[in-house]
C-alpha cells in the first residue's frame, strides 16, 4: 500500500510539473492576438515577416519600432537605428525585396554624418545587401578655414550640414574627420545629387535562415521575446480576421 501511495504521489507530481511547464511555455510564445498579419506602423502598412518590436512574431531581424508621435517607422540593423522610409513588402520566391532606409542621425534637421560611417561593404550580409548603382562617397568634417579655398570646384558643402564637405580630393591636411557613405548616381558637377544622402538608400532584404526554414514548411516564424535567437515554427492559417495570424 505504501508503494502504491508513493507511485500515486509521483504520478500527481509529474502531472503538476507537466502543467506548469506547459503554462510557462505558453507564456513565452506569442498569442494569436499578438501576431498581426497586417499592421500599421508609422505611416505605412506592414505584414509578416515584419513584426512589431518585442512582439515575438515574425523575423527577429525585421522587428519595427512604431513612433506614433513622429509618424515614423524604425528598424534596428546590426545595432544601428534607421528610419524605414518605404518598402516593397514580402514578395514571393524569385522576387527581390527592397526597403529604403536612412540613418536616424541623417534624417531631417539632424544630418550628423559622424555617427553614420557605414560603407557599401557594411551592407554585404546574406540578409541585408545594398542595391545596385550605389558607390561610396567621402565626407570630410572638422575642417579648418582653408577648406573654403577648395570651394566650390573641389569641395562641396552639404546643404543639410554645411560643416561637412564632399570632395574627391584628399582633404586630410585640413579636416580631422572622414566618413564614407553609400550614395546613388553621384554626379560631381551636380550638387543636388549629393543631397540625396539624407534621403537614404535602398537595400535588398531577405528573411533569416531560421525563418526561411519555417516558410518552406508553410509555417509561421516566431521567437522567444527573452532571447530572440530562439526561433520556433508554428503552423498557421489566415484565421477569421485577415488582420491576425492564428497560431
């Protein structure tokens, strides 16, 4: 009888532990209501594999921060914050996904190239690659008064921040800071082409390998909000509302 009592006690203990574990895991995974298939962020509309920041839904590298006050959308890429100005959406296999981004420190009146030193080579990862027809541009800052001797034929002041200059020449003798940025179709005789810097640039994007595996199985990619490197695949269907994915 005593052994039967111990077995029954062990059985109940295992059942309780199993229930606690199930509840714990369900707390880690996002609920269906937390996974919008289509959602508004800033002044744009997005869909999976994009997801609201810290939602646990979608590709962890495509999480969006929605600034409702400024009506802007931000995305963190390799530790740097960018405004996402436009995007192509997620197209089917064989098509290229694009987004146009700008460093938050180069947007509007900010225009501070010193914090935006990321060349074309920076955009060479499997998930984020710079679009075609871009080239590296050199900007010089913290320049001495002598820099004006090069203007306007060899040095061009940026319209958004006239303490920074574009030049093909080496201005290291007169300037302390050098920043490289990708710019499309630079025309050295056309100053307006240089002002495109603050309008951002296009990059090609794709889903991460982990989420790619989910999609190949027609499943939804979700992640642990306490550790975004822990990905999971969940079967999904459009659900009753087109605005949510049912997990």
